């Protein structure tokens, strides 16, 4: 096969998305994911019935589509996040009346979230949670340092689980063969998650911090980072969320400084950082560029994060992220060398998935004319050696 002197890398991943749980949204984002070379996506909470429709329609998890996993309903406290989002018919409840409607709402309980306030409630709901066949368990923690103070007041919208339930949920999930990923907002939430046995952090705290806030609330302790490294906990940085809603220059600078401090220490400790956007209707391109712009990692390290560590975290049982015999014949062809120029990761001239050329590829027209690519390709040495390659 002639790949026109391109550079070959494994396809990219998105470790944190909410995009494939309705026919409408899946239709909207799928071509963009494939065009951007993002074949693997981890659903970090979804509307369970909507996800089932998408799967049934064959819009994901086929050779020609994005491969996705689903956490389905996330486990949270009474009125916790993401109930505030999923029960809202407005973008986010702001007035007292809107908050009241959301608090009274229960429509998406068991669909997009499960409210759990005790071990007994967990026990009662657990069979149903597993019956939805999630690929992972998502839990929500939010300012766990204030959990007791908050619950003694009015019902709090947008909070999370009782931190004391975390080890219990983790034990049940692990017994069912499922990993646990946690939404976290603060350094204390990270502490609760890492000591509670969580496998993956859904965020790096502080992406919404203001410049006038004390950054200590979001600065991870060295001990917690060391424990995360020791336990093999991975972290979805979702760092680009810092630039959402046009923040002031001062706020953005404070967030970037905090993120850089945390990420440098996580990297030094050996914690794997995953590329995931958490942006509705977008893929992980902006997140990858934002992380690269923090200048913490080399281009090679960034590529490993995006095209090897993220995909293999989403699909740990599959042979992904390597170009060798026995591995899935899925790869991207870049026009230029991404080790020299990061922007080259977006200049994709050809896309292959499971031995087939994807139609969104500009070279698909060549395939139509020549018939090349109608058979699965071997990635044995003879094939690979015909073009210059960057293997990661
Ligand atoms: Zn999310």
C-alpha cells in the first residue's frame, strides 16, 4: 500500500465525554470524531435508554463508527450533580423556582443518575445499577470537605456522595469486575477518591477557580499524588474546561498556574494523565491542544497519552495503540512528523479502522478507484516498511 510518505500513529481517544446517548447528538458528533482521528470514547454518564437506542441503531461500536463505553447513570447524593443538569429543562437552574423544580424532579433517576444516601439505599439500587450493564461505574464527589455541613442545611443541588460510601461502592464495583471513575471538584475530593479505592479521576480540580480564590482548595497534596501513583490511579485532566464561558485573563492565568503545578507533580510521580474533554458536542481535540500548550510534556509524551494510554484505558481488553502483528489494524496517517510539529496531529490524510479505510478519509476516493483496502491489511514488517513511520 502506498501511504504517500505519511507518518503513522494509532488513533486517538476521548476519556471523558457525554456525546453518544441520543440519536440526534450521535449523528451530530460522529463524523467529527472520526475526521479528527478519535476512534475511542469513554462515556462518563449518559441517559441509559438513549445510549441503548444508539447502540441498537448501529451508530457506535461497529468497524466504521466510533467505539464507545458507557457508565450509564452516575451515583450521587440526594440532589447531587448531575441531577441539577439532567432534571433541568433550562441550561442550568439559577432562580429559586428553577432550583425547586429540579429538586422535585425525578424523571432521570435510574436513567442518568442514582441518588444514594446510605449503604441500605446502595444495596437496594445496586441490582438495578448492574442490570443496566455499565462498562464502568461513575461516582460523583463534590466538596466532600463540606459534606456534613451542607446536608444539615437545605437540600443542596449539585453536590455529591457521602464520602463514607466510597469504599463500599468501590468494593461492590470491583466485585462485579467494573472500574470506578470519580467526578471530583477539590483536592479533598481527590483525597477521598484515592484513599477510597477509586481507579480513575474524572477531573483535575480547579478548572473553574477564580483568581481571588485560595488555590490551596484545589492543590493536590504530595501524599495523595504518591498514593495515586502507587495504586495506578489515572487522571482525566479535562483541563481545557478552564477556558469555558470566556473567563477573565486573570482567572484563566490562575487556573493554568494551578493546573501546571498539579500536572507537573502528577507527571513526576508517574500518574497517567488521560485526554478527555467533558465538552458536550465536542471531541477531545481542544483538550489535547490545551494540554500540549501547557508545555509539560514532549510531543512524544502527548501522543502516547492521546493515542496509546487513553485508548487502552477505555478498552483495556483490546489490543490497541500498537502497530504490530496481532493488534487491531487501526491507524491514522499524518501528513507531517508530529514529533517536530504538534499541529501535524490534526493534519490527517488517511484513516484506517480494523483493516478498513474510513469513508471520511480524503483518500477514500483512491480506494473507490483502485479497490485497495477492501481486505484487512496486515501490519507485518513488509507493509509497514514502505512508508516513513512514527510508532508510539
Ligand atoms: Zn463529565
